[in-house]
């Protein structure tokens, strides 16, 4: 960017922050935090960084991803947007498959079927993904999303197509 564009962006941000309510200031702060974490390499994607998801492989081989509930992921009813719940499921199941592959291969979502059980509300959603089948071309997974009280919010199955990465 050039200095004119930088100055325009700074002016817009200053104006926004002057008029912002507490929720909007908190959201801007979370976005800046996420961008800084992405820059430091703590997240592999901007979406993961902006939503501040945390993930880990469990001892039993399952994969867990936790999404803090914040205004960025909520719908107008103050519950997690269904598309964000589906994204959490897809990301956890895809990450599980990708971690099981050699570095020359990657998994792409071929199909996903989501069942929404109850609204995603509270302070976070936690997704646990497990591998049902691992083949050379297709992998089938299952994911379950729980709220902070360990109540089932949504569940999904997905098929991932395995491709060879291009150099």
C-alpha cells in the first residue's frame, strides 16, 4: 500500500473507533489480535486467526477444535451462525485427515452432511472429530460439536478426497 492509502485506512479506523460501542471496540481488538497471531505463525489461516480457534490432537487420535463464541461468529439471534458451526466441523474433520497424510498430500472436502441439534450459545463450542475410514483416495470422518456444558449442538459426517499437492 502507498502512504495515501495507509493514511486513508488510519483515518477510517480512527473514525470507527471514536464512534464504536464497547462490543465494536472489543471486536476490532480481537481482529487485530488475530492478525498479529497469524503474522507470528500461530494460526495457519486468517479465518482461524480471526476467530481465535484452538486445536489439538487428542491422545486417542481424535482431533479437537475449540471456537470462542464472540459477536464475529454470531447471527442476529445471538447464537453461533449455522455456517460457522459447519465451518468448525469441516475444519476439525479436515485437519484430522490432513494430519494423517504425508506432506505430499492434502484432503479436500468432497461432501458434508450436518445435523443441527440445538443453538450454539455460551462462551465456546468444542468440536471433536474422528476418522471412520481412511483409504488412498477417500477418507470418511465424523464430527460432533458440544457447548460449554458438554451438550451436543451439532454433528456431521464428511468425505474427503485425497489429492497430491503440486509443487
